[in-house]
């Protein structure tokens, strides 16, 4: 049996498309790790699997048509923001071949469960949690060896009704999962932007844990919708084994855990083993908290070839951090970022603007704070009440948001914040310009590029941000850089 998985067009914040927010978080840059895990599970059972990444196909529909001729089932990962687009693709598939079974999964299915099959009316089965074991059971159903009613964690169509299977099961032992089938996307070249590599090629991603032990109020958590969805980690042996397998094929890995450093003892052990192993591969850590800074650990990370780290900074106001229940301080942020600079890591900070309790002064403070830190990349988001977050639940309880709204800004006309509908986007653009168009920042980036002997970030950043600058201002900035260099 052949399964075809689709990674559809990546979703990005429309305001910051073309800025470094788009660079860093563009779905184009990352391979579809979740689909690679599903592919590995199916291949282990003897099934054939193909992945089509719409972001990399010149004519995705023609590619889809060709693959459908030999496919028995199609799986698609859905985010709430691209439901309408996915619905059109699913309709196209069913019209092309009504006999193909269509399976949907992903965040939208976790949050909306049964409703997802109403939102995607041509889909047959909805997976509402982790899919590695579920997809194997669905394959057995398609072969006539299992009933849908006996499969855990799904909804499915039965004539005109939508019925649930057995209760969802959370995967407790992540070591039992096969390593992702990365060969399924070897035909695509990830880690590029504007035909230049952001990371050292060849690039891939991996997870060493699932879930997060913290409870930030703005964060959409699967644990708020899935019982027993806790923080689970893979063993150090299992992680090192996967990295050893990747070392011969890839030159850089982004660790995409929600919080890789939350278990510092495990992080120390991983770094010790990597140093002992003497691998050549570059590592990037996407999820890190500033209150978990440990000089000894950071020295090990540097020795183990960690090149980049991402911190969730969020705000330059202590009262806002307290409101979000981040459980961090401004001093901890400064300490973490300065230590990262000392280690010569490429340091990324994320910031949220225009939150529910914020005034214009709060926003200005955050922008000023971002500019005061020696970070290489600042990513600015307008605050959103995200479905699954504690603040979203509170707004639903107060009847300011409906239970079907999944991403709502903190705007004043709905009693959710202190800003007009247009202001958050304007502040994001203002923050981007303020941060990146400083001569001191550009000069620092030139210096850091030479010290790291890595010019990819510098060149990509210049190509992306120069359209924001007038010709005269660009000329003056370049003169300023060369005058002080």
C-alpha cells in the first residue's frame, strides 16, 4: 500500500513576510519532521511512502496528479490558518479519484477534533493526536485487517455521521519511535532563503522531547486539549544514536524542542556524549529559557558545535513578563544573552508586542530593550489570543472570544487590549526597522561575521532588510559602517 503525504504552502505572519520573521520561521526552511516520523512508521510495516512539499514544487498540482495515480491514501497536516486552502486540495483529490482515502491531522485537528471533518468535508479520517501508531492502524483498516471503531485517537465518517474511535493514547516512551524517514525529502534542499543557505548545508531538524514543563499564559498547549500530554524526553543514548546516523549525511541540525534545556542534567549528558563522540555536525537550539543559563553547560555546548540559540524573551517590561507567567526577569535575560554572545552563538530573541495589558509605553520599552541586547536576530510578533492558551480560555470564558476563534489580536474594540486593529502591525514594522536599521547593529554584525567566519546571516539579512530603507538612507548607513570599521 502506498501513502502520499502533503506539506502544503507554509503559513507566515502576513505583516512580516519578507522580514527576518519570515526568514527564520518560514515553513520553506524546515523539512516536515512530523510527516517524516509517519513515513518511518509506515515503512517499517512494509508500506510505500512519498512526501510532496508544495513549497518546493514548481507545479505542485501536476506533481500531485502524477503521484495520485499510484497512491492508496493521502495524508495532510492542517493548521487552522490554512483550512480553506487544504479543503480545496482535498476536494481536488477526491474529484481526481474518489477511491483515495484522505487522512487529516495536525494542530487544527487537535483543537477542533470532530469539527475538523466538517471543515474539510471531503476528508475521511481525522487524527487528533500523535500519529505514529495511529497511521499504522489506519493502514491495517485500509487493508481490511482492522475496524476504524477500534483505532485510538481518530474521528471518521460513517455514511453521513462522524464517529469517534477509541480514546486517544499519548506515546509515553519516545525511544520506541523509529527515527524520521528523512530520505523521503532528499529531493528538496532545505535551509535556504533567496537561494542562499541560512545554515550549513545539508540541513535537517530533530526533536529530543515533546511537550513543555512550563505554562506561559500566551502559549497554545496541546496539554490543554489532550489529557496526559506531559513533558516527555528521549533517552540520551537514543538521541546520540540518531545524531551519529545524521552525521554522515547532514552538516547542520536544528533541535526544535519546545524547551531543550529544561532538564539540565540531560542536556549536560548529551553535550558530554557529543564531545566524546567528536561529531562534525553543527547544532542549533530553537527552544531555550533564559533562567536555565549555566556557564559550564554553555561551554560544553560551544565545544559540541552549538552555533545558534533561540530565547523566548517576549517583553522588556517586568510587569508584562509576570502577567504572562514567564517566571523570568530582565536581569536573567541580559545574563543569558551576554553569555551567548561570549560563546559566540548566533543569538535569536523573540518578542511579543501589544499584549492585553500593554500600553504604547510598554511596546516602546520592549523595542528599546531589544535594541539594548547583543542579539543577532530579533523576531517581533503581534500578540494573539491563540487557541489552547490560558489567556484564550479566559477570554472564551468571559465571552469576548468564541470557542471557534483560534487567533485573535488584543484589540480594543473587542475589549481584549488597548490597541486598534491596525496598531499591532504598525508596531511590529516599527520594531523591525528600529532594531535592524541601526548603524551600530550593522557594524556589530559585520564584526561577528568575521569572528565566526560565517557570512550567510549577514548577507541574507542585508538582502532582506535593504528594501525597507530609502536609497539615501542606505548610502548614509553604509558610509557610517565603513567610517567606523
